[in-house]
């Protein structure tokens, strides 16, 4: 979190409803971009586990 080091302290939440992943991100476009870049790799792995294509 180099651009917005306090972004992880924001009130983001995430969840799954049915087949939909819901992620709340900060309001700032810069913070959104940085948060997505930070979580994209673990997110891909997590979605693979949920879909049954990967194991933990």
C-alpha cells in the first residue's frame, strides 16, 4: 500500500452471495486501484478454491 498506506484501515468488506463476489473499496480512485492491485493474486486463488478448480 504505497500510495495510500492507511487504505487497509478503511471500512472495506467482502462477501459472497450465490455466485457473486462482492467487494467494497475506498472512495478514492487511487485507493481503489491500489487495493485491487494488492488483492488480485490472492483473490484469483480464493475464487479458484470456491469454484473447485484449485485446492488450498
